[in-house]
């Protein structure tokens, strides 16, 4: 099959690789209907994560089940499914505790930007829609594979609550879903930090009540002014850099929690500040599967348009252009059609 | 008056200093009935915190109100009061949010090991008993000035819950109160990390169901065995060293929270582990005043004996011997009688 592979810094290709096959009786093979490029794919793209040249890249997709292993009972060939980027059995002690990202039978989508993908623990991982969804719904459903539940995890980890104030650091797709999630959880004041007009527009469409375009100390000052000098009840850190993390802690009110979902790169946590101001940190790799049923219901109920984050669609053959567009911030999030 | 002062590493003296006086109309002067030495006093004692030679030391006491400022209305001369180590107005935006340690009108007890102490924001800070307590209750009441609410803050920050598993790292007085607090909050399995037999005994009296005497990797293995390989639902970090913090994160199950109350010294938080396993961190300087009413009620109701932690009592003149005994771990906590 054709799959996206990475060969070095900013070297993305479409390559013929062996079709994925059932390896365990709990596996399923999914024909990818739509995949996409994740902000975290840009780390290896930019050479900031180690790679093995020629390895596949891409972990977000939706599609139609092609084949299932002998032990798969709840998912059938022909089902349209959301494929969470992290697979889980959804029955182990950590899954039952709501931390499916720490499943004792873990797995991950490895060919989300390709024609087919193998899913381990298909019964636990996959969530099927009732029948085939409308074509127009595909982008919204695709966000459920990673970015929407990841933004939602930032919001729940930060303890966003009804009537409270939330600050979202980061205006990538995950940050934008942090805004939407804060709105869904009832935050009254939602401050999105963004300097890019197209992202500001989506943030506002998703429920942001304020946009802060400043950075660092000026950003802190702006949030303090909006919150009457108090700081935010909940802060969503959706980037993963040290700069974003320090900003997150500076705008948090005493007793608040920073919910973090950006893979940390060079982050040094300000432990003395955390101690002195009682600002906690929670979050991590999103337990996608935990949130999937409720978020799918939200998407199907309408009234929100998560698909807005896809501002560029490319055929699989042009996936390298999709990476370039995201790297140069010409696109927020790129949908890939095999 | 006579007060404890510090002059250098391991140089504690009793010195004549000016009597504290009302400086603000919200102040009160308390005649100290009993004070004590805190584990955190050992940081400057051991030269690990900077000091100004000759400055007073000691921040925990109970006593009788001697005089109040013109604006103090709820506390009267003659009241027996618990003096929280951190003062607060208990009305500001942070106090109302339960983070009295971040009060906008902060203050701290500066002469807790002395004859008198000045308390700022007396109305907000002080909690009076109904009448004069029995002499036998004094040690238990004295724990309410700092160590008991601090241990309780570790437990609530860690999210200890009914029927859950809690690990307490640290067998100082705060750690022991972490054990007692976990028991009060309903934890079913309470694992105290302690290598010292007298402390193990108190931990057991306070509700520990298991004692782990090992350290580092061996301690982790012991906790994993007790918890069936899962890890603890809640971890209380009551030391403040990097070693204690790393142990705390290693024994936490995915999705757990480490509640920390030990002033961090050289701590580097394991952000990648926290992210990968969704283990959060919460806590900080205890909002003593927040917990005082409920903990005072617990003490007066009987059935617990917080005064157990005081295994040495010295007259004020011998306070230096009290420091030596704690420094050499011959005493768990030392009560000082002016």
C-alpha cells in the first residue's frame, strides 16, 4: 500500500510499504477514509525528535473496518470507526480507572496517513458510528482520533468548571480544541492566546471570549487585567515548550491547576512557584478512548463544528505539501485523503 | 522578652529581644503557652537556607491573647488560640477560594519559640477554643498550628479518597500527619515509608496499614507488591528532597496525584514521566486556616491523639538541645515551653 514515510528533517515521502495484516487475534485492519497531520508530527519533521529513516508517520485516522482478528467481537468488517491514536483493551486496571493511555496492552496507529492501518485491541480501541456517516461529517469525526479528546483532556485535567475562567496557551489544533472543550465544560471566560488571525477566528467560533495576542510577561499582564488581578481558575497548556509552560504557570491563580497535553520538550517545571502559589499540574498523554463516546455524541448532536480546524485538504500523494503548510503555519491542520 | 534566635549553622540561642507590639490595628499579641520546632527549621539550622545572624526562628505556637488592635473584633484578650504559622485575612479572593496561604494580606509567626508572638490579621488568622483547654490537650492543639494541617493538605492535594490506597513518603511529623489525614479521609490501605522504629509505631497508631522501610527502587518494588503491581491512588510527598519526590512519582499509579508539602530543595520534577503516566502534582504551602476549624473539631472529638508526635519537651532555655535532638533524629518533634 502507499503510506507516508519520513526520511530525515523535512523529508516526507509517499512510499510503497507492505499492507498491514492481522498479527494478533485482537487486531483489526482499517481502510483509511481520512487521515491527518498532527502538530506532534512536526517534532520529527523539524528534526527535534529522533527518527529511523523510512519509518511510517501519522497516527490519526477514521475509516472502514476491512478485517478483524478471531477474538474481535464488538467490531465488524464494514463498520465506520474512529481510530484513537493510542490503542487500549479498555478493560485493564488502568483503563477502568480512566487512564486508557496507560493500558497494559498498549498500541498505537502507525500508518494514519496511508491507505490502511492496523489497530491492536480493536474491541477496546475502536468506536463505530451507527451506519456510514455523511461525507460532510468526516472532518469532524476525524478530530476525535486525537486533537479533540486531547484538548478535552487538557480542559478536564485543568479542572475547568462551570462559570470559571480558563486560559488556553497554544493556538494549534489542540489548543483550539482546548477552547471548545472549556466552552463545553461551562467556562464563562475563555482566554485564547493567539497571534494568528485565522486561528483567533476559530478560537472565537469555538467559544473564546477574549484573545490575548501578547507573549510572555505582556501576556501575563493581559490575563491579569482580564481577571481583575486574580489569575485564571484553570490553564490549558497545549504546546509543550518551556515558554508555554512558564506562561501557563504565571497566569494561573493560586490553587489553580495547569492541564498539560503538549508533549514536553525542554520543559523545566517551576517547582518553587508551584509550591509557593499552590498551582498544580495534571494531564499527559490523553486517554482518547475514555472521552470518545461522549465527544462522538457531542459531534453527532450538532451545534459545534470541530471540522473547522481543517483548513487544507491534500491527496495522499501531496502529503509532503501538507507538512510544509503546517510547518510554515500556512495551515492549522491538514486533512489527508488516501 | 526571651526568644529563640539563630546565629549560624547549628548555632541556636535564647536571646533578649524587644517585646512584640501592636503595629497594625488588625494585629494581636499572643502570650505563648507552647511552641515547637518544625522540620523546616532544620533547613536553616543545617545551613541549607540563608539566614540573617541573630534573627528569630520558630513559627508554631498556641497561647493566650494578651492584646488586640483596634480593628480586631472576633478575638479578645484572654482567648486561648491556635496560631497558624501563616496569617491571613480570611476574606480576600484567594482566602475565599481556600488558598489562605496566598492571602493578599499575608503574615507569618516569627517568634513561635519565645514568650510572645505578634499575629497579623488576627481576626482572619486565629481560631479560639471555647474556654481554656485542659493542659493535657495542649500538645494536640499545638499540632494544629502547622504540622497537622500541612499533613492534611498533602492528603487532600493528593486526592486521598474513601477506600483508596495512599503512600506517605517521609516519616517526619508532617509525614505522620499525612498518615493520620489519609486515615481520616477514609483511605483503606495506607503505606508509610519509614526506617525508624519509633516513627513506625506512631505511623501505625495513626492508621498506617503497611510500613515500607526500603528506599528508592526497593521502596518502589515494595509498594508495587502491596498494590498488586498497580501503584498508589494517592501519594503524599512530605520531605522536599529530590529523592523523596522521585520516589513519590515512581509509586504513583497512572492518573494519580502526588500531594506535596515539603518545601522543595533541589527538586527536579520528572516532567516526561508525569506526562507519560498522567501523574499530577498538587499542593504547596498549606492554607492552614482553611483546615483549622474541621481539624480542631476532630481533636476535640477525641479518638485521635495528634500529640503523640511530641516525644521531647524542653523549657525555652534548652531550645538548642531540642534542635540538636531533632537534627540527630533522636526526637521526632520537640515541644518548647516558655
